[in-house]
């Protein structure tokens, strides 16, 4: 995983978090996005008082544009299944 954080989490209160997604000019989804989102979901699942998470984009023109096709697809294919048993 790269050192750049794509999900900025603001814990407004124990029950309400605001998450801002930012990845490049048009918010491409790449292997780092998938890994960081999986980590964020684990963090959310471990917050017993959390009831609302609002996702927003740092770029007002793009939320999550599309998958970055030149990204390392073998890295994504090698990712372990989530707790649900589904591939990330």
C-alpha cells in the first residue's frame, strides 16, 4: 500500500463520522483504494456507537470516477477475501 491516505476520516461524534475520498484529479479507484476501504470498513465495524457514516468527495466534480485500468490488477487478484468471504 502506498503512503498516501485516500480516506480522510473525521469522527464528528462517536455515532457520526464524515469520510472524504481523495485520489488524484478524478478520484480513480486503484488497489490502494480497495485496501484502504477494506481497512476503513473494519474500523467502522469495530465502532459500536457508530450509526452514520457520510462519504463525500474531495473533488466536487467526481465521487469515484472509475477503476484505474493500468493499475496492478495482479495485486488486486491476490488480495485475501474479506470477512464476508467475498473478494474485496
